[in-house]
C-alpha cells in the first residue's frame, strides 16, 4: 500500500516572510518526498506492504532490523503532520476547549508557549517539539531524529520541525528565531483544535 505525499494546502510562498518559498520547496519537494520514496521502496513486496503507514510505524519502531523502514516511515508521517500545523494566517492563541485545556494544564498560554519554545530550542541535534495529549493531559515533549509520539501512546496535537533543513536557509544557526516566528505567526490552531477534539473523545 504505497504512501502518497499529501499535497500542501497552501502555495510554497504562503508562509513568507517567516519561512521562504525556497525552504518549503526543498523541505517539501526534496526532503519529505525522499522519505516517502525510500519508505515505499523498502516496504514494497514485504509483509508490511498492505498495512497503513501508522501500522507500519508501530510494528517497526522496536525492531532493529526494520530501522530503515521506521526512520523513513516515521519521517514521512511527521512531515505530513507538520505541514498541516502551519498556515499563513496562523499564530496568536487558540480558543474554546483547547484554550481552556492549555490554561488548565500549563497554567497559562504564555507558560505553554515558553515551554514549547524551550523544547524546540534545546532539542539536541535534529528532531521535533510536540504538543501532545497523554492520559487526558496536554504535555510538551521533544523527540529526536524520526521518533514520534505515535509509538508512545500520545496523541499529537501540534509539532514544530527542528531539523536544520526546516530553517537553515532562512535562519542559519538561529533556531530560536525560527521557532518564535512559527509560534507567533504560523501555528495552525484550527488544526490543533481538531486533533484535540478527536483525542479527547477517543
């Protein structure tokens, strides 16, 4: 069951000036596409071929012999999720039930934002900073390389990609500036609210 790269929901230049069209072009068109191509090639003709991407990630996560499948499959999933976490009219604060839950679990939206910024800025090397729902509570977690909350029983709500290819053309070594720009201007709180609603009733 080949996994197909979901189309971007916006033009490559829609996230400017915070993320350039050049970055989106390379990130989406080269890096993300390569993970999907590698994943499809690795699972083709195997017993995993008829499973969904999420099922393959779950089955390959703890199997050292399937590390290549996991890395490419999880990166394919993480990136597809990341693109939906961005929108040209994003940023600001959430509303409704998600806003109330963030205030309840973090103390305030500003405290949540500080925690997310810190997780993204301090992730050593390549990785991701996530807002997840676990056991009925919202948490900020970070994962390295291709790791994903999907394998930890956590429901992803939002993510910021902190691999260098996500920001280096625009921000060079200034990862905190990229993180702040995404949080303040691009985070898609409508998408996050939909994920929270699904996770809270699951």
